[in-house]
C-alpha cells in the first residue's frame, strides 16, 4: 500500500500508525532476542510483537471499513500477510515456552 492511495487525512494519521505498529513488530522481536537468556522477558517482547501485529491489522480494517483503502484485493493481501506473521509469532512464543534454549556466544 502506498500512502498516495489514501485520502490526505488518513495518509498522515492511519498511515503513520500503520508504519509505527508494523515497525514495532520487528523491533520487539529483536529486543526480545537480545534478552533471550531470560525466558520471561523474551516471551514478553514476543507478546508485544504479536500485539503490534494485531494493532496493524486493526488499522488496516479501519481503512477498509471507512472505504479509505478502496482496493479490496490489496487489503486482503496485506491483512492476510499480517495474519500469517501473527501465526508465526504465536508459534515462536509456544516454542520458546516449551523449549527455551539459550545459545552460548
């Protein structure tokens, strides 16, 4: 999705929110990985990442519901991609909960 496809107000408000929440997905995974020696903190940051993914999906739904994002196929592609990312993060959380391994540096 390019910002030029959105109405001006949405370009700045929702577009900005989507950028922040989608960047937060990766940032929280990286920060959690940096704390991987501490299982609870690792899981906490992975959970933040999942929440950011959910937030991104909500912003996309809002754009679709208000007809600001007019291309339904584009919405479905983006939303489906974030659904897939969320499922992978959930699996990663489950994996860490079950078999938390710390690699020695």
